[in-house]
C-alpha cells in the first residue's frame, strides 16, 4: 500500500483490486487501508469468496463501506 500512497497522482485505473489468501489477510488489508488515504478506490476479497461466486456478484469490500459490492459498482 505504501507505493500507492506515494504516487503523485491517480493510478490510471477505476479501482485497485486486491485478492487476499484468506479472511485474516483480508482483514489486515482493510485495516491498512484505514491507516491512510489512497488516491484510488481499493477493493479487497478473498480467494474463497471470489472463486465461490460468479464474477458479477458482490464479492468486493471497500474501505469504509459495509457489505460486499459488485465490480461494476466500484469507483462510482
């Protein structure tokens, strides 16, 4: 996350997607996202959640929001 925080401007993407190995690592990623702002939307999920659902289903968590979101809803 430190590299994204040091970026001079926005990374030219709608959202940065991070896939964690497991729920514990996803929680640590979400905690790290609360430590400081990032220039882009960052969404996390776990391998288990992602591979259990269709790609268009709500599998992504966004810092500061409740529940999971669909990919199309990120960055809006």
